[in-house]
C-alpha cells in the first residue's frame, strides 16, 4: 500500500517559510502585495481565487482583488494589467485562467511585466526555465517538485512519465524533471502504447483532465504517482486523473485529490510573490 503524500502538510510548511521571510521584510518596512484578477464567474476559478486570497492573509501579504464582469473586453483587461504593472504596491499579478472567450489569453500573459509574472507564464520566464536560470517557476510543477522531494525519492536517472503537454503543467513539468536528471517521456492524446510507457515510470505525473484516466494496470510497482487532475463530478465531488483505489495498491507514494497538488499550487504562488518582492528590493536572503 502506498504512503499518501499530504499536499496540505507540505504546503503548510512552504507557507510557514514564506510567512517568516515576509515578517522579516515587514521589519525592514517592506510589504508584499499580490493582485488577484478574476474575470467572469467560473465557480471553480472563484474557489481557487478565494484560496489564494486566504493564503495571502496566512503569510502576511496584502492581496488586491479585481473581479471583472464576464463581458470584460480584452482592452479593458490589458488596461488593468498596465495599471498593475505600474503599481508600486503590487509585487505579483495573477490573472486567473481560463478567461472568457472574447479575450486572448496569450495577449494578456504577454502584457504582464515579467518581474511581476508570479505564474511564470510570460514567454520571457518560460524561456528562462528552459535554460535553467529562473526567478519564478510555474506554481503547479514547482509544487509537484516539492511533493516528490518530500518523499526523499531520488529523481536523477529515474524514468519519469508526464501525461499531458499543456503550457501550464505538462511542458514545464517535463523541463523541471529533466533539470534534475530524470529520463523524461511526455505523453499526450496521440501517444501510442501509453499503457506500456506508463508501466515503466518510476515517477508518473498525470495531468490529463480526465477522471480516473490512469488505472492500476498502468502503474509500476513502487512508483511515485502524482495526480494533477481536479475533475468536478456531477455529484459535486472532485475526482483526480488517477484511479486512486487501484493505483495506491501498487505505488510507493501517491498524492490524493483533493489535498495533493492543489494546495501546493497556492503555496508556490506565495513563494513566487515573496521572490518578486525580494528581487524588487534587492534582498538576497
Ligand atoms: N493564472 N490560472 C492561473 N494560475 C494558476 O496557477 C491557475 N491554476 C489552475 C487554473 N487556473 C490558473 C490554479 O490556481 C489550477 N489551479 C488550482 C489552484 C488550487 C486548487 C486547484 C487548482 C485547489 O486548491 N484545489 C483543492 C480543492 C479545491 C476545491 O475544493 O475545489 C485541492 O485540495 O486540490
């Protein structure tokens, strides 16, 4: 039976460290601020944005919420981003995705100042990640690295399989595992013999967006299984991309949904926002 990795616990630890550093900054007269922008009323986005605001409170940051209506135009959102880019109180800008269909997400991401891009979605930061010389890491993959490290399992030389190739999770995830000398395979909807590839994975990261996609027969004995999926079922319950009951019989470590990757995404956002404030104020430690 696998050990369940508690994203709740690991995220508390990360937030505790961020809080200590934020307090030290406060003693120097520096306050940390995160702007949280939500457009429209996607209920899931509302839940995540509320958690982000709550996390800001926990670690001692100021949070500034901008809740814009569903019919907001791209230009209106670009104008807000420009204001936030120039706002001294704002160290980080988070524009919660997805955005309504009339707004081009890339246009918004490109407009955020790379120094305040605490999601690390801007092409400048994406490029930095590629060469391994970065200030910010995208929150979900960075959180997953913390979860893997919390197990003590070595990544170097291991077979790492990432299912999903999104810009937010799959692509940066594979890069982070590669930086740590994992042998990385990225699978997606066109991948042939997915099952065989997964069966070979010492570390398996599922970011597909389909409930119970990874079944027990796809999991190698003793694997570390990370479930990025947050699928909302008709009964309102959350379901991961991994069939937990089956996979936990074979894995050595496994993350639950909820309480796994989700809380880590938020904790790493706090860490990135702190980093942005420290860089802005020329503070190294
Ligand atoms: N710009 N957009 C931007 N940055 C992000 O990093 C995100 N993401 C994803 C969606 N859009 C984004 C998030 O914040 C996904 N995501 C996210 C954050 C937190 C949680 C899930 C997804 C989370 O807290 N999940 C809880 C369950 C919450 C619930 O009950 O719904 C968990 O325990 O998994």
